[in-house]
């Protein structure tokens, strides 16, 4: 008589959770992907880095997106860098940016460019910070996206 063996449910679910957590955290340890294309003009001041938004490493909600969601300023990539912030489709509202990157911390300066473009410029201080883009419609918070900046210069 043949008998079948079944794995107990709890250890199996625990193993699946451990594998999922490892995969999630593995995405956090990577470095900023750089665009293989440089500026088209020799005197271009801002290089735009385009990388796909990875939902497991980018913090966002309500249809608000920032791409790329991580900027790593280094000696070989001193910036300034551009990021694109998009609001929810079809929504008409206001985008508010708040960060603790500039001012006394001096890690980076984040300024609005034209349209959906924002510029990240390295400051004199080494460190990490976050910028939060919050989207409001008629005074109600609709969504948000977080930009992570690391200055290693």
C-alpha cells in the first residue's frame, strides 16, 4: 500500500515567507542604476537617469510615482540628477514636496524644474535623506511618493 507524504502547513508557509522576505530585502541592497546614455550635449548640466520603477523598493501610493525613486550621488556620478514625479491619472490637484535633505543637513537640494521634472543637487554633507511628494486634490491627500537620496561625495 502506497502512502503519500504531505508537508506540514506551518513550516511550508514559513519557508515561503522567508524566501519572499529575502527577495524583498535583496532589492533594497542594490545601487542606483545608471543610464548608459550620457547627455547629448557636452555642456549639458543635468544628466537624466531613467530606470523603471520597481514596486518592491519604491514607496508610493494613490497613483503618485517618482522615477527613479533612488538617487546615489558619488564621485563618478556627482549630479545634478533629474527625477520625474507623476500624479494620479485624470486628477487635477497640487503636488507638495517636503524633505530634510537641504538646510542644516546639507545632504542635497531638491528643486522643481519644468513640468514634472525635479532636480537633485549634491550638498556638502555625506549622508542619506528622503523627499516626500504628496498630491492633494481639493485639500484632500490623494497620494504620495518617496525619493531616497544618498550623498557619498
